[in-house]
């Protein structure tokens, strides 16, 4: 092999690499073998196939299959995060996890996508974890379910459950307190509106508050360690509405307005007796251990 | 009609008319029966059965019709009317607040006897009121008061198939002179013999219904709107039959005029339009504007009101029976009609596990029902089926009615039981009371009376007080349960 021959081949290779890259950059949807053939007809196929293989190996090009046709897509090397010192399996797994974004991906789904067996996958995941490329996050939806995502990502609120979750435990006490405080705020607003006087219509309109008002009040109270968003308060206010303590209307800007209301009725008579709320009323009868004559609940209620 | 209802019916009859009537009532509650069948299944002598049936019929608790064989009569129990007897104290109280004590006695007499002629009512009331009064003035007063009861339609003529509707409230011809003769011990055929009057329950229910609405509106808004509602209802009767689901339009100016004349709620008069606006704009939709003429006219949506009230009643029941979290879930299902458990968990802000527990508890107690939708195509990924929760109001109402019957039965059984346990003591107290009362009437006072009174020892008095309180509590509860049943009945009637 003469020197000039090898030189021209090297030149050919460099040229083909540049042209293929240019071509791939111009077509973000990917290029097929035929595209390459027609664009760079002056370079022999065995040369550019080598180049393509090299590019694929370094990760500059990605291989896709669309309707039976192989496509190469350009991948920006600046975006590409180096998975240093990792083998092909790790790269594939890393890629799958990267695609899942901040929602994370379950280990079973990784297995399906990567076609790796369990022990191998576990090993790969462990090694990626120790290298701090990925992290495992426990999902609130199912306490035993772990999802994997890239190390530098902030988990989505559907995974962590948002402000209401701490270590995937729902903080119901916190929600209850917020619910009470929101109601207190609405009630206070209603009372002050009545005190201010004016016509009844004005009283009513003054007692409406927007979510932002409530949000401000709750933030100033400082009962929350985490920063609550307006949407969080909105959902708390909706529980107040569901408790039949407030009503919700929409104003002309499309914002929700809330107002404390009172119920029509007192608790009905039937639940003021013990029998109305008795958990074992179905088993109560004339004979047997549970009967109205010797009922303990009735006795203690009567002796109140 | 349920077994539990039958038990309550039996107890009601037992408390008021005794064993035989209760037994007869029980038989005809189960099945309409002929006289001989009743006698045979109750094992009561025929004469007694006849007596019991006549009592029931006289109180309008039973009715009869010709059997298919064309010879015998078949007797049926009017279950509704039996339950109405629980409501008598409320009727009497209503009359007392609306009229006065004398009218109350007239109504009480009719309620006690089931039906009476006009003269008989007046005679009985006179006998009770005649102390220290001029009899001829008294019966004149009573006659007028009876007439006002008739015109206000609180009492109604016992109808026969041939009677025309306008005759139902025609005033009877009561001859006071003849009444006086009877009162003084003479015998005379009274002028209105054979014309019997009974209580017009519909009219009482109408009043109770209005009271319920006004109270509800007052609770929700304030006194002023409550008063507005009261006048609106009052004006509704001018143009509308009492029981239609939504009234004919009521011109609002008319209401304003009345309020101005009465001048009791100055706030309401100054801001009249605003108050009307508030009531109309409220999401509960109690009244609806139908026209602009003469300052606007409004319809009262009776059916809608009771729909609202019944929902709230049920929500309260869920709240008390389970807890506030359960009622929150219940309201959410109500507002969304059909909803998946995952959505519920997110919206009610209750931990998933807890929410699920409450959901299935509600399902178990029949407050919610589940609809499962299965996807038929199995090749579309994992075969997921949708579980949708929703509410069947009618079913819940039936359940709550049943719960009312059960509670009523338990309360009444307990009361009887307590009475039975302390029978000796109660009897003793009664005897002592009659003796001391007799002595006082004879003019004896001082030591002899005290001696008799001391026959009940202090511990016994204590027990008696305790029992008294207990029985009072039980009776009060009975009335409260009836309140619940009343609002449910109202809903069912409009439904």
C-alpha cells in the first residue's frame, strides 16, 4: 500500500464524515442509506459505510428504523452527556432512563425496553447509581414502586405527590389544618363584611375572596414549611367547598371566588339518637345479644 | 312496606289502643283480610275483632272494600295514617301557636276520637273548659272558633263517594239552644247529627312544610330573607294550588306592599330588591325569575327546594354516621355524578388508603353504588376496567326510611321496657297523686296530705325523676325522627 493511496483514503474518510454530518444536520428527521448514496456519489460505499459505523459508535449519529428503512439521525454532541467508563448496556439503560424525563421509569419497563435480564439490569442500575448518573425515587402512587431518573432532575409532582407528601406519606394533618385555616379566613371575611354594613348585596359581594387572597393569608401565617403554590391553595379551598362550608363561583376574569356559607338544616333527628349512627344497627333485633332493651349505647345515651 | 315498618305499626297501635287492636292491626298490615280470617289468625273473639276494626275505621286507620266474592268485606290498614299519629303533638302545637288554647282543645278532641260531629266537638270542649265561665257565651265562642277551623280547612268533612268537593268545607248547622239542653242533661237530637268531621292532614302538612322551608332559609341566609320567604309562600297560595312542584309566578311588588304594611323588618324593606336578588341568585335556586312585569315575578321551586333539603339531610346523615371525610367524598361523588376512585383520592385530599377505606365503607352501607365498565378489546395493553362510583338517591332514601323505622322501633321498645321495669314505682306515684289530689279537692291540706306524700321515699323520688327525664328524652327523640321522616316524605311526594 503506497503512502499516497492511504493519504487519499484518509482524505476521503474525513470528507465523507464532514459531508454525512452536514447532511444529517440538514435533515433532523434522519437520513437513509439512499440519501447518502445520492448525495456523496463520489465516495465509494465501503468508505462511507465505515464512516457511518464510526459515527454510530461515537454516538454522533443514532440509528432508527422507520417503516423498514434504516435512518440515521444527528445527535448534538454538546447535549450528549458523557457516560464515561461505561459499557454498551449502561449506555442503553441510561438512554432509556433519560427518555423518561422527570416522571421516572419503573424497573420493569426498563427491562422490557432494554431486553436485558434482571440480574444484569440490576447490576447496570447499581453501577449507574454509584456513579451518580441516575437516582431511584420512591413513588407516592405505590409505596413499593421505585422509579429511576437522571440524577440532576427534580422529580415530577405526580411522583412525589407535590406539597402534600413528605417521604411519600400524605400529610393529612397538614391538609386538615390548612382546610381549617382557609375556612377561618373565609368566615372572618364574611363576618367583617357583615360588620361593615351597607346593603345585603354589598355584604355578600364583600365576603367573596379569590384564591390569591387566601394564598397570601396562608403564606403570611407561616404555618407551612414548604412553599405552597396558588394551585395548592385552590385544591385546599375545593375541599372546603366539598365540606359544604363554602361556595365557589366564577368571576368575570374566569377566576374562582369563594365565600363561606351556612347549611340549610341542622343534623336531622334520626342521627341524634344512638340508633341512627349505630354501626351494628343491622344486627340489632328483639332477641339476641344486641337488642334495644339492654343496649349499652342507648343506656349511656339515656343517662347522659 | 317492610317488616320493620310492621313492627313499628304494631307498637304505635299498642301504645294507643291496646293489645287487641294491635293484634288486629298486625294481621291486616300483613295482608288485607276478611273479618273471619282476622278472628281466626288473631284467636280473638269475633265480637272483640269487630270492636277493634270499628275503632280502626273510626280513626281512619283502616278501610274496607267488598271482596271479590261479593259478600264479605276486606279490611286494609292505612299505614300512612298510623304513622301520622306520631305527628299529633306537632299538629296540636301548630294550632296552639296559630290560634289559641280553645281551638287547640277542639283539634285535640277530634284527634282523640278520630272523627266527631260539630256539636259533639263543641260539647266535649265545653265540658273541659266550663270552669268559671258563662256556658252560653262559651259555646258561642267555640262555635265561631270551630267555624274558623273549617274555613281555614284544618278540619274536613268525612267524605262519602257521593259528596261534592265544594261541600267538604261547608259549615255545619249547629243549633246552640239544643246544645244547651244536652249540656244541662236533657236529650235532644242534635241538628248536625251524622255530619262527621275529621282532621285535614294535608292542610297541617302544608303548614309544617312552609315552616320547614322558612326555617331552612333563615338558617342559611338571615332573618330578613326568612321573612321574605314566608311572605312569598303566603302569596303563593293566592294563585297556586298548595302541592304543585313549582308555583305560578308571584308578583314581587305585592310582597313588598305586604311587608311595608306590616313594617316588622325595616332592613328588609329598605333593601328589598337586594334581598330578592340574593335569594334568586343563590346557587340553590329556591326562586326563579319568570317575568319583568310589575317589578318582576318569581316562581317558587318547591320540588327543587325539597330536592336540596333531602340532599343536605343525607349529607348530614353521612357526616354523623361516618365522619366529615366521608361526607366530603359523598358530596364529591354527588357533584361529579360518576367518578373514579383515583380522581376522588386526588380531589378530596385524603390519604389514598383512608379514602379507599371510606369509599368502600360507604359502598357497604349502600350510600354509594359502583358501576364497573370492562373494556372488551383485550389486545390494547393491560386489560383495564373502570370502576365508577355514583349515588342512587332513591335507594338511599329508602334505606334511611328503614333506618328511621328501626330507630323508632328501638326507641319505643326501650320506652316500654323502662316503664315495665319501674311499673310498681310509677303505679305507686300515680296512686299517691290521685289520693292527694282528691284530698285537696275536698279541702284537706297540711299534715294529712304531707303524710300521704311522704309514702314515696326520697330515693324513690330520685328514681322517678330519672325515669321521667328518660321517658321525656325518648319521646322527644321520637318526634325528631318523625321530623326526618317528614322531610323525606315531602321529597317523595314531589318526586
